[in-house]
């Protein structure tokens, strides 16, 4: 196990990507409603192969993201794992316990639903519109919240509101020189502690870090 810092940097851009056709958005909605039973705050995967088959222009979205990340000096996205995800908002969380060796590169495909991607420790709020692209450290706490709100509230994502966001996500290897340099990651920051660990985790003040799902504040040792 290797220790490293958690980057506070978020790389972002708005890319020119095509809008998904109505038949694809309708398929997404059926999948979200009938199969995922997506509830407010959850983030779940959708079948990517079916979307690719029904929307050949998806390749233009992938190409636009590839061109942008390549301009940042990041590794080719073709070499990274890709998934299609859906969320009805997202509670504050970090993904360092599962994806500590990666950064996320996300491209949002939905229209503006009045939602922001919020990084509470840095104060950054990124309006989510079609073509919003971000790269960030998986250990950085984040959430998708209603624009103008101060935190995550499930009541903001009631079924009557059209607030589902679809996005593509890639896992970039954090030890890749381009990723580490772009996000200013420092390695071997606590080698003694890392040698004692059997699984990935984000540590705050020497303890496993837990994030309050409503506010995004660190709340002490992870109770999970």
C-alpha cells in the first residue's frame, strides 16, 4: 500500500457534445425508473453497450472528452475503464476507499437540471450542463446538490422533479505521471501508516475519514 496526498484541484471545462436523441433519453428514464429504482442521493451504472448501440453519436462525446484530457497531458482515455452512470443528486462522499488509486474524469450528458457538483472542502460549485467535463481526485469529498442550496437534501429530488443526471466516467491511474502532475499529487506522504493498512482509505488527522452525507464535513473516524 502506498500513501499519497489528496488533491484539492478540480480540472473543468464545457465541451461541445451532441444532445442524446429522445429515444435514448426515454430508454435511460425507463432503466432508471424500472430497473435501478434510483433513489435520491444514489449513483448507479447503466448499460453502456445498449446506449452505444442506440446512439452511435456517443462516440463524438467520447472523442471530445479524449481531446480535452489529452490537451491536459492525461493518459489516453481508450486505455481507461469507462462506465455510464446515473444519479438523482448525490450525497456527500469520497470514493477513496474503493478507487484510491484513481482520479475520475466525468462528462455530463444531461441538460441543465439546476444542479451543481459541489466540493465542500474547496468551496467549488460547478453547474452541471450538457458537456460539463471534470477531472478530480477520488479522495476529494463531493456531492451533486440543488443549485442555491447549502447541502444535500433528498427532498430536493422528489419524483415529480426531472433531476436525473447521466454522465460518462473514466478511471485514470493516479500514479500516471500526467495525472499526478496535473492534480499535484504527492506520494509516500505517510509510508509508515501505509505499510500497516490492508485496504485503501482516506485518512484525516491520522484516522480513517468519514464525510457527513448532508454537509460534506469531515466527521471523524469512519463508522462504516
